[in-house]
């Protein structure tokens, strides 16, 4: 069975299927990559909880940065956020994001109940 949560005509924020949780891309508010990444990961936490999962059950993360020169700043926040011993498979690349003020977008896949 496929379960969709927080669904609109365009997308679902959460999709659960066969013990896997798929989150739509999350962005954050703020003027710096540090602020945006923290806010983005806070939103990820809320969606993981709502979907029946948690940080330590993340399987994969795909991170898009508007500018790869922000890689180290984003990683500083990411490294504090990921539970030790539970780092997921991860990719990070540069992409033009939906709005010019956005610096980071994170897409998460996790195991769930």
C-alpha cells in the first residue's frame, strides 16, 4: 500500500511504501547557508517524525547547493545533525534552485515503521 501525507495537487511532502519513507525536497529560511541548512534539517526532522521515522533511519540524502563554494558551511551543520554511526548514503551537487534566495535543498529517503 502507498500512503501519501500532506498531499496537494502538485506533490506529497511524505510518501510511505513498503517500510520506506520518501520526503519531498526541503529548503530552509535564512540569509546564510548555515541558517538555511539548520532550518531545512529542522523541517526534515518534523517530516521524519510525522512519517514514523527518525534521523538514525535515513538511508539516503541528496543535497543540492546553489553554489558549491557553500559545501563546507553546509557540511558543518550536516555533520552536527547526523547521529554518529548513522551517516546515510549521500550525494551533493550544484543546481539552480527554485528561487534565487535558496542556497540548499535536501531530499531524504528513510526506513520507517
